[in-house]
C-alpha cells in the first residue's frame, strides 16, 4: 500500500500572517499558487511581513528571505509560480534547527511552537512556547539582512550573553534574564518579557518625545559606563574588538568614508581611535529600537556588539536617533532639545565620579559622523526616504565633521536652525 503523504497543498491568498503550528494550519502572506507545506512540522512559521506586496519587498519565512524560493505577484489574482526549491525545503532547514534544540535540551515538549519576532538585521529571534514555558531564543546570523553584503562573526553571541549577565549584577531590571547558553551553536535563551512593554523607537516615530524616557535611558547607560570605567577585569570579558569593527566601525564610519573622500580622513581617524580605546563597557547599539519601556521598567536589548571602547560611541549613537527622528517629523515640531538635555543631564549625573573631562567634546565630534553614516553607510535609516531630507543630513554634517562645535547645546541649536530652512514636499505619514 502506498504510504500517505504528510504534505498538504495550501493556496496562499492574502496579506495576512499566520503561525503554522504543530497540528496543521495555514501559512498566509502572499498571493501565489499552491505550495506544499509539511503539516506535521513542529515549528512556528510566519510568511511575512503583512503588506509586503504593496511595499515591493520579498516576504520572509521565519526570519529568512523567501525571494529566491517563491516568485510572487503584485496583482489581485493568483498568478505566481514556483521558482527553485519548494517551501518544504525551507521548512527542512528549520526542522534541523528544532532537532538541535531537542538534543541540547532547550525544548522538551511534544508540540513546541517557535514564532519569529521582529527585530534588527543581525539575528534570528523567536518566542518559544514549550511544555508550559515561554522564553526567547536568539541566534546570530553570519550575514546580516541588509541590501549590501555585510558579514560578522557569530561569536558576538557570547559577548551579548556576557553583557547581559554583567549588567544584571547591578541593574537586574534593566536587562532580560539569561536562561540557557549554547555558544558552540551560536544561540542562547532569555526571559520573555510578555505584555506591557512598548518599543521606544515606535513611540518616537509616533511623535511621543517624553523627557522622562530620555532621562531613564541616560541613567541606565551612565550607570553601565560608570561601573565598568577603567575596570581591567571586566574588560577581559569583552576582548577583542573585532565584532565592533565588523558591525560598527566598518559599515558605519569606513563605508561612509569610501563614499565621501573629502571627509574620509576625519572618519578613518575616528574609527582607528575608537578601535584603540579601552575605557568602559560599550553596548554598541544603544538605540531606541533596542529599548523596551513599561510603567516601571526600562529594558535594554540586543547588545551583541558589546566591547570595551570609548563611552561616546553609545552616547553619540543614541543622540543620533533623536536628531534623525526630529528630521523625520519635520516640519512637524519635535522636542529635540528636551530629549537631548534630559538624556545628557541624567547620563552625566550617573558618571559624576568619573574623570573624563573631554566626554562631551568627543560625543559632539562623533555625532555628525554617525548622522552621515545613517544616510550613506551600510545601514541607512529606513524612515529617511525623502531625498531632500537625506541631502539635508549630508550638507549639515559636511559643515560639522572636523569643525569647531564643542557642546551638545551648540550642535542642537545649529541643527534646529538649519531645519527651519528645510522645505519638504510632504510631511511624514
């Protein structure tokens, strides 16, 4: 007797995302012809993002681009066709990962569900529901999900675990709790924070610029820098700085230097200086997208770039997002000055005992370089799509990089003054 196939044909007929569970279901997300999906696969899948058709971006499956497996159409009726390996082959790759999780004891139940979570471009992140437990699993990617080729050592996963555990010794509420580590396989698990948190980036994009959020971010970052300032024993856990080069200095400063030869000397000198500095524990991606807020907690995420370097990389990195969000909202007013002041005052209060007299000057020197990098580096800000706003950043930073501005107050005032002269065709949606 012929064995019954465990494959079930599905018509994918809409922009809705649906999790495919262990006992069968559907995978929706694009309009195309029937594909076969293994209904017995104990893996949560999402064919997303919703609305990808209108944006012209290829859908993703469990955090991986399906563009080379699925040929999809923009029209209102089915018409796509298979191109290359089937969707079942993609699921086979994920089955292997689930088998690894079982072998390592990360999952133990009979019907676990792994649901991809949104996040950055450098890792796969899943919410895992298994045998009554819910936690988060994070696995570093060797190639980041950006338009240009961008590769990084997956050992950065270990630096992230070390950062979370170190900060938890003095700010336990500011980081998720690490549960299980498997550095040999490039992943670890941590607590799932659950409901009640909002991403700070989404608040800022919605125009909610609250000073107390900036103050709390300054307090937490200042405490992290203060506790590690010139602490050689802590520094030994976060050496070398190769991940910092691969994930920050090369794609931000050095790639921007390649595209702006007249500014290249300033950018390259700064990159070399940052790589050579061993001052305190640096998060490396201290941005609003990596900060979750609730009524009583501020939680810092995604610290895989963690290393010992100059504190100003973190301060300038966060401040850069404030400046660029004000440009995004222009001509709608945004309290940029209030955010900058609240963050900086709280940060300095946390570091009042540290002897670092040139901290503000170094922050102001790096900040316009990072502004330009978010337009012409490998990771451009996805919300700055208007050419006029991109050109505004180029022109403003060209006058500041290598210039004489030495205080945040002065830099903020010059930026806001320049914004008043910027005319754009439409306001951001």
